């Protein structure tokens, strides 16, 4: 049919439930070809100046939402399929999912369906978020034995074991922002480096003199070392295993990153010791919404002990829990004496 009549015809056949949604509408120059699941009848065809022909329309099944495929093939009672999560964390060929307790008795079937549709070698169930000072996920492996994967984000390769290491997709905006932080020639201290969440973007896309990347968790540290090499950042990032409070020296860091939550304020004295006058501090905190932005600012001012504190940026990164937000403050600290 002519292009001029195509949209009105599409609307009419959609109302009549005759549109074939499994195949693509095709543009053929001055004509538009629309796939049908049945005949619309001569009157409707005449109304829009359309005619029926045979045509090999392209299959669009690959564009079907994966959760639809998962619900179709998952071998659980039909009444439970609506409880299958339509969101998950996927890192290469490993995925982490959260399940409603109504699915507790069907973990193998659920894991199998997600693995088949998403092309996974391992499926992990997030049982209780992240726990302890080492930020270890409370998780259980439902399918597969190899839970190590390489996650590609913004051209950076993060290799880690998703059953043992936390990786928050909610922090993606902040990781992307780190790639744009101008820090040429700077000495940077990443106090909670993990597997290199923030150190790697800085090292790959900027030109710092050196990044001292501290990590207390030995498993995360081993992947940090691996990721430094994997992203050709050897010589720019210096991985350090241990408590950042034991770092020697003072006033040598041009920039300090505190990408931690819940207890971050307890490490502010160390950050203040490491920073040179006029240095930048990227301070993360989880805080009840009713206390924002007052509490994190007050904590910074208190730790600075009378020195000048300039809040250059305040950003709510994501919701951490009901009524609680994960925020970051970019702050310049200048000594007054």
C-alpha cells in the first residue's frame, strides 16, 4: 500500500487484532508492507487502497523482551510465573537475581530458564544484599560452578567473582563520571578500591601521576591486581592490600576517593591526613533523606577541624533503602594554618 495510507491501515488492523507483531513492517520505497495474521476483508483493503501479497517478512522474535521468553519456558506452575523477576544484574555470562520466596521450591527450574534465555554459565541468587566491612554479597549459586566473569563497561573490563564480590549497576553514573575527572599529574588515593570501580576509569581515561588503590578484602584485591593488568594500567595504579588507615605519610594526595557506604565517616580523619591543602575529596555516604544534605556536610566540616570546606557538588546517586539515599559530595579542603 502507499506510504500515505500505511499508518491509518496499521491502526485499523491493530484494532481488529490482525497485525502480525512477530515480523517487521517493511519499507519498500513508495510502498509499505505490513505483516498480517489473517485477512482483513475486501472492504478494509479497499478503504486504504491496500492489497494482499506474499512476502518474506523479517522475523522480529529476537526483539521480544527476554522475560517473556523466560516465563514461556520456565517449568514452574503458571500461577507463579508473574513472580519471576523482570530485572537482574548480568555481568558477561553470569547473572545475579533476586527471587520472591514463593519461588523458593523452584530454584533449579528458575535458574535453568534464565540461563537458557540469557546465555549464562552461572546464575546466582541474591539472598541478603551485602554484609560486613568487606562488603561481601550474601548469595547462593543456583546454577554453574564457574562464577567468574568479565564485565565490560565504558570500555573498561572488570573481572570478578559475582558470588563473592559486590558490583552495583546503580553506581554506573558515578563510574562514568570518574572517567571525566581531570586529574592529570595528580597523586590519587582510592581508599576503598574494590576491584577498581573508580581507579580504573581514572587510570584509563585520565593521566594521573599515580593512583594508590587500597582494598581490605583479599579476594577483591586479587581481582584489582588482575584488572589493573587487564586494562593496561600497570604503573599508574598501585594496588595496596590492607586497611587504608595504615597508609604512611600525610599531605601528599591531590585527590582522595571514599567510595564506601554506611561507615564512611569513620574514615574521614584518615582522608584529611592524606589530603594536601586544596586537595579534592569525593565523599560517599548513605543517609536518611530527611537529614540531607545537612548530616554529610556536618561530618565533613567536623573532620576538617576548622579548615575551609568547599562543597563543589552534591549528588544523590541512588536509593539505598526505603527513605535512605546514597549520596556523593565533591569537596575541596583547604588548610587555614
